[in-house]
């Protein structure tokens, strides 16, 4: 069944008719357009962001993410991990500097262009942001429904995404009946069903126990293996110890990097480097309201119970 009628359908384009999109589409695993072929997928150029006038959350950040990288974003609670992620999908905007996505300055995009940027991104949150009374299929299909994709293609793409995240055959289940780990997998399936060039994971394991957290990390690594660039924000040092991915560490507004994981920091005098021996805090209950670092309160349901997916999908 159709999920929603998002206004009138656009008329089909005549053969050969050109269409100008304010932001191009970039897909994982595909050759980029010639204009972006030699450019990093993401560049932070002297980016500063204030939440308090006297203390920048991010201070003159210079950071380059190449196509196909898997990058951990880490640091203490409140350091700015979520702020950095939200700047990329334009939930927040920079106060100073530029952020280039495939060579285009997303900080200068108009409000009309932001939805086209977000169609290139898959976004996964700590608190899932799934609609509990929808089926698993509906929660994933909404990303394609918004793009007005043909129904037959929606069904096949959703089935493929659910298979990739280990939820094959569960499309008809009501999402609230799933475990916390399974609900996060639904959120991951929704993020990857559009085959985005870049996946942003904002503390996706924060509400999961250590075993499930490692399972979700492995799932993101499998997605990365298909050619998708992944930014994975976490404060869980256990996960950082497990894999030698590049680490970007944020503290006091500044950024430090370790290209080869935590091993690069061991035995070196980096006073702000993450300490891998700290115990992992116990996971909160899934039923508890999750705190998204640095973010204003947000519900996936808008006024009147209508879905408001603008922060996720544009």
C-alpha cells in the first residue's frame, strides 16, 4: 500500500527534456561526475561553529575526507561530534569557513537546495528515529516514497536493503515489536536504501549493549566495503580498539587525527588523545529518552502525527 501522498505527482518528462537540480546526485560505488572526479568527498575549510559566544564548539577545523574512507569521529561528551555531523547535513550551519561536499560549498546552499543535498546522504541516529507503529517495510520505504520512485522499484530496493542489514523476511512486522538492535538495523536500512555516497552515523551504538554495538559497527563496515564513505561518530573506546580506521578526535573545539587508529596514539605524548583503557559505561534502556549530543530536541513525528522527515531526508 502507498504510505503517503506527498502532494501531486510531477508530470513525466518528455524524452530529451533537461532538468536542472540545484544539487547533483552522487551514488556509492559509481564513478563521480567529471567535475567532481578528482575532489575529496568532504572538506572542512577553517570551519568554526559557536553555540556560546565565548566558546566555539568547533574552532578553525580543517579536515579532508576522501572517497571511500571509513572515519571515526570521537571525543568527550559535548565535544562537538554531533555538531560536526549536523553541519554536513545542514541541520546546523557554519558560523565561519566552508564545507565542501563533492566540491560544492554546502554552507551556502539555499533552503530549496538542502533537500537535494540530503538525497546524497544516509543518516543514522543514536535514538533510531523510526516510527514505532509503522511496519519495517514502511519505515525503510519512506526514503524512496519521498523521491517518488516507482512502486515496483521501491519493493525490490527495500527488500534488498533489509537483506543487507540482516532483516530479511521482517518487512511486515510492526517496528515496535523489534529489539533495540533490530530497530537500529531498520534505521540503517532506511539510510542505505537510496544508495547514498556518504553515510553519517551519529552515535548509532549509544543505546546498545557492547555485543550489539560491535554488530552494528560490523554492519557499517560491510556498507563501507561497497564503496560508501562512512563517518561514524562515537565515544565508545571499545569500538575504536576493535578496528584500525582513521580517527578524528575533537576536544575543546580542536581536531586531532590518527590515520591508523588508536595504535598510532599508544606510547605517544598526546595529552588529549582518547584513552583506550577506560571502561565502557553501561548502556541505557532502549525505552529511555535518548540524548543526542549538541542537538535540539526532535521528534520524527510532526504536528498532528504527520511524519516530519526533513532532518533525515530533505
